[in-house]
C-alpha cells in the first residue's frame, strides 16, 4: 500500500463513521465582519412568517412539485444575504462540524425551514438522535420539501439533499435510518431555521 493510500483511506473511513453529511472545506471559526454576520443571521428569522398549523397540515400533503414557486438568485445576491458559513454550506455544499452545531440537540416541537428561502423542510416529529452529531430526520415534511442530486465527491457516491425551492444544499440522505422509512436525512443546522411550536409552551 502506498503512502497516499495510508493517508487517504483512514480519512474516507472517518467520514463514513461520522455520517459524512456533506463535503466541502472545513468549518472556519473566523468571519470577515462579525457585526455584519450577526445582522445577517438575525435577518433570516425576521424576514419571514412561519406557516400556521393549518397551513403546515395542508403543505405536508402536497406532492406536485409544479406548485413550488422557485427562488433564483445570483451568487452575489446569495453572498449578500447569507453569512460566510451559511454561504459555504448552502451554495458550496460545505459541512459544519458534528455536535458543535445549532440543532443537533434540539428537542422542541416545531418546523425546520430552509435558511436560504424559508421553504418548509422537516418537522420535529421525524427528528431522531442518529448519534452522528448532525440533526437527522427519517423523512421530509412533504414530498415537495426536498429534491435530490447525485454526489460523487470524496471518492464515493451519495445522494445530496437540496431545497426543492431554491436548490440550496441541505445535507445528504442515507439508507441506514429508522423505521418507517429506513432513511437518515443528515442535515446541516446552518442550512435551516427552526421555528418552535409556541402552543407547546401554553
């Protein structure tokens, strides 16, 4: 075995062990402008109105992707609205660090929306602890929540999960999940916005 193989194979095996949610450059703790990054992060949650419980129920039953009003932006527009970390994940198919992310340990009831366009993606009812360090779900909220692309990076073939509305990278899906689907949607917290169900606190 060559020196190159001694180096590459353990790295590949490590990604398989961790769940290998998504490829891309490593997470950087440094942002170019901390003040502006903070403004962008808060702006996401300020700029959209979450669906009501009734609207969520209707959305969850939808199957026709032609009903989706697609969102298209230039890369400059994406850079202007996303933080550096969000852009790296959503637009450059990057990954965040396992366990050190916002929603891996989130247990409240609610809905997870795309951070890029606020499209409904997942419900807490399908979330489970996959022990990989990334938020995981056994199915999307609706058939029109997500779309898929083949990903041949990192010397393997995987199924990339993208937002069905804006085509942003969310994570990957694997066939080692729990029943009833047997699937594990391994997602990046930075690609989503979680809106808790406020009625659970009343």
